[in-house]
C-alpha cells in the first residue's frame, strides 16, 4: 500500500511511502525509490502519515521517488503504471486531540524551544509549519535534521523571554554576531518577524511516571522489537528506561498507568519524560525517552495489538545446541542486521549485530558529519549528529 508521510530524519520533508511490513499495530515504511536501509517503524495511528493526495490538498511539497519528474508525477498514474494500491483514507483517522490550533500561532513566528536531543539547551526557534494541532519547530540557522513536531501545549516550546525570566541561557542562532548578548528586540526587528504571544502558552503538569514502573518499549537499536522495560529515572521532559534487573534481584515493581483503551493510551499522557531499562540487559543499553513518545506503551499493549513482546533476557535460559551458530552478543537472538531490514537476521559475526560495541569506532571514522559544524556548540552538535548516525543505522553508542 502507498501513502504519504514525514521523513523521520528530516521532519520537514514529506515523501512517497509504501507499507513494507505490518506487525500488530506497527508498520515498517519504505521510501519508494530508495534502499531499504532507510526504512523505519511507526504506529498505524501516527500523525506523521497521510493518505495519498494529502500533500496536494494541504499545499505541502511531496518528494517523489527517484526517476520521476516532479512536474509530471500524478498519484493515480503512478499507482496504475506500477500496479500498486493506495492505503484507504478510512485507515487515517482525525488524530487532532487538542482542539483547533489557536490563531495566534502562525508560520514564521518566533519562540524559544528546547532541543529534544539535549534538553539542557533552549534555543531561538521558528514555527516552520502547522498541521492540525501540531507545530514544526525549526532552530534558526541550523539544518532541518534538528526540527521536530510537537503539539501546541508541549513543554518543549516557550514564549520569547522565557529563558530570561527563568534564569536559563538562551542559545542564539548559529552565526549570530554576539551570541552572549543576544537581544530578542533587535533580532525580531532584523528578521522582520513577530513573537508568538506569551498568553497562548499553557503550562503542563508533570507526568505520572515513577521509578520501578513497568512498561513495554521499542528497542531503539532494533526498532522492530518491543521489550519488557522498567522506568529507572524521570525528569521534567524525559523518561529513562533501562534494561531489566539481574536475575534474583529483590525489587518492588509497579505497572505504568493504563487507560481504558490501550491503543489510544498515548493521547491522554502528560508530555514530559523518563529513563527506560530493558529487563535482563546491561544498563549500558538504558536510554532517555520523552514521556509522550509513541515508542512506549502500557503493559499488555503488545498482547492487545498482536505484537510480539521480547521477554527479559536471562543467560541461564539460553540453550545452545552443539554446532549451533549464535550471535556472541549477550541477549541478542540474531534478529536484525546492521545493513537493514533486507537481512532477516545474523549469527556468529558480532560486527553485523546491531548491539555490537564495535560499531562505535566504525561509525565515527565513516561519519559524514564531522566537517559540518562550527561555532560555540560545535562539540555538542558533532556528538549529537554522531549519535543520530549510530542510532539510525543500528549502531550501539553506549
């Protein structure tokens, strides 16, 4: 089935996509005309996917498959020529849950926004796009790989002057002549833009996640898998989910709050954050997640949606037959491959395992991002780009 959707690595770009795999309530989507190594997983109810014709209707540019001319591409001709099927519109529900977008939010307006890849940074940002009740946040003078979509009540977006009022350092746009003395008044005048009125921003109460709560979470290194996980730490914006506790550890656990309908559980959650740990795995695989991330679910979600759930790893439970080829990475069952989804799995060779620690050096020496940055935050953005590169290709970066 064909559809239109956002490129997760470049959130401002809408592309022609095809459904390559269905697993429960999740889809593996493929960019038509490109290699399968760029495929990505998302939920069927994601606000990032749309029926064919959506871009034309909403006046968004659609990036067409390789080999086609932009001025000659017509969806129906493409489907007919390739003998393809479009995804029916009935599969795409109206997902706007926060009501209409306040008219005070307009494309081009300025605000202060938290960098979701490093929440300690608050930067000068612009509303680059608006779709239903969501904003596309763009950091001034940075490339679109740092952009992100959020709803109007997100704690990640704040009014102009928020940093000054709260004693936070505001990161000026890259290339700004005097970043330590950044002035909003001068910047708005120089760019001939307006700030979003402070009155339209609403405060969000903290999320309800607590350490030791259990949930089900997507494994970022192998996103086709969902594992049993535990919340080990929380903060105002994120949740840290670590691997499972070692066998025999005496701990008290609690289920994460669930809603009446597990599939729609995300809609009512507080949009802040936590640290996730995969039960049975080393803590080096722990990572922070946004509390409203579509990759975390209440216990029982996999059972309700028909998605396989990876049980906690215990070394004593693993039985290896004589002569059996197995991956040497502890906990890895040979599912997934460093080269992408066209390979169903791997064995014996640790260097093609998505959990292999040897991926760090390889990714660093081959990273195309090492010459892309300059300025006061070069070290952070270089490291963050390297992190994105590793996670995207399945490299272990802990």
